[in-house]
């Protein structure tokens, strides 16, 4: 009977640029380890990631390893006996190495000639007994742009375990039951607040968002469907594609309400829609507005895409009050208006970091108005002299 294998590594926030490649790599390493351990799986590993977790699912994994049968060759058959017809030292040593007698050896024909050989047969272990080795192979097999030393080690004789970010918890289930596994902390790091990381049947929700009780509390799960549903209840969208679709959907919704539309080509050039889904676990879009005074028909608005990830709008000419659609992914929209105001132009960007809706930034927007007349190349907008304000 095949059973479901579910693994989750709970980590400190991983940089967004690492996650796409790391998610693919996790699937490749898991498939390689499953094959190396002679475990039959009906399908390839399925992987998911957020800034705070790496998850892998093997839907159907056999309960036992396949039996191993291997033909091990030894000395040449022509050298197996001495002049007196007795087994030579080479044949005796080869048989002793494998715990058999010379009479138990067989002759094998190879392209290089005839050799003495021993047919090695090994019964497969139960999968649950082989899974700790699979986990070790995954942890050792993953590579990162930068590895972090976090005073951890595995009991595989290879010493320190480096990782992209420190591991805080491990969800390790096979058939709904916990597979025992432990990452030990070095003696110089162990203490009341720094303990060994042991596998369990719990994951953790969003660090700050909750409908009731304490945010980020432990969630007990048994299956992948249960795991995904319980995370959603605790404000964690496991699927990267679902997070991306949510951002696009809410951006379009807010832009339409403001009478504008998201500038897709500019957003694509900046790579924002590919980066932002890996910045947060539960993306949301928040809209703010700003007004300008003495705005001419030709209006140039620039902003720093690396700080608050704004998305530009296909701006409209005429005097306008522009709007900022912001959140984990900010969208710049312009709305026609006949109104004018004496208030200074500004950009309000609600920018959750690493899945945490916790910071609201108010940054002066760089606005450059162009004089009427023949077409001229716009001058580079000057850097705002007023410092950015940040409210927490």
C-alpha cells in the first residue's frame, strides 16, 4: 500500500530571488533521493514555497524499498586456483569479504573476460526506516547562493549543516504519522532558547495575521489537503501561483475603481509580478491617493521600484489627481480630475515585508512637469530633499 509523504522546512525569511530556483531544486533533489533509496513513487515530487517555508509532497510512496540484487565481480577466474588446484589467495580473500565460501561464488562473463563474482541480495527496508536517510540527503543536497552557518549538525558523520537560512521547525509525515528526525545544535550554541530541531506534525500560520487567538500559533495536520487548508485559514497561501493571481486580481480591481489601469509592460520589465509573490505569504492591495498642483498636460512620474515595488500606470494627461494602488505590490494609477490642491505630491505605499503586514511608508513622489512647446527630452527627476517617513 502506498502512502503520502509530506515534508515542510520552516525557516527564517528566504530572499525572494532565491525561491523560484530553490523550489525547482527541492523537487529535483527529492526525486533523486527517492530513486537512490530504491523507493517506488507513482509521481514526481510536488513542491511549494513561501518566504518562511519550503514544502515537498510525494503523493504515493511505497511502504518498502525494492530488494537489491547486485553482481559484484572479483579476481579473474583464471587466477582463482593455484598450481595445486586449491583456491588462490585472491579467491579466498574475495569470498571472505562477502561472508561466503569459494564454492558459493559464480563465474561471470564480462567484456574483459571471465571473473569470479558474488550475487549480492539485500531485502529492502521499510520505508519509514529509510526516510531519515532521505531527509539527510535532501538537507545536504540543497544548494543556495549563500550558505549560512547556524551551529547545526546531522548525525551522518559529515559535520556541520549549513543552510540558506536557519531552520525553525520540521513537519515530517508519512502516512499521517511523524517520522522521527533531529537536527542537533552544537554544544557552544545549545541553551534554553536554542534547542535541537525535532520533526513533528505541526506547522505554523502567519506571524501577525489571525482571526482569533494568538497569531503564528502551532497547527496540527495529518495530510497535505489538511495542511494546505489549515494554512489558508491562518493567512498563508501555499501556492505561489495563487498568490500571484490574487495580486493581479486585486490590482485590477483597485485600478478600475480609481479610473485607471495597471501598466502591464512596465510592470513586466521591472519583474515585479515575478518577485512580489515570493515576498509575502498573504498578499493584499491597499489604495491611497495624492493630488498635485499646477500639473501640466505632460506629466512624468518616477519612483524607486526596489524600495516599495510600485507598478506604473498608463497615465492620462490633463490636470489630474493620481492614485497609488499599493501593498506587497504597488500599482501607480492616474485618475482624471478637474480638481487641484495645494497639497504636495506624495506616494503612500503599504509595504508588508516578508509576509508581515506591518509597515506603512509615506515617500515623497518625484514629479517633473514639462514646459509646453516643441518636443523636448525630459530632464532626470531630482531626488526628493524631504526624507521618507515611516510609520509602524
